[in-house]
């Protein structure tokens, strides 16, 4: 097995791009067996994200602009 040492850590997007490039040129990349990003999202986080997406599809989401307007209004009231 060949190993290529890197001078710095890669972002996930950089990693994906390199793996795609290597696959495109016919270089087989073995699975390292460890996912460096596995501990970022818990199962609870993933379920919350999925629920949020479902709610948005059902029209139950709040527009970003409405949230910021509400925050601004609360700031104005608290500064008086």
C-alpha cells in the first residue's frame, strides 16, 4: 500500500475532491475505516435536521427575514 503524507489537514470538501480525482484517473482508494467527521453530528442532530426539512416542505418554516425582523424588534424594545 502506498501512503501520501500531507502537509496540512484537508477540509471535507477538499478530501471529497481529491477522492473523486483519484477515482477519475483510476486510482483505487481504500477506506481508512475511520470517519474523521463521525463525531460532529449526533443521531439526535441528524433526526432534528430531518424533522426540520420535513417541516419546511410542509410550509411550517419561518423565513429568515422574519426571524431577523423579530430579533431587531426585540432589541429595540430592550434598549428603551
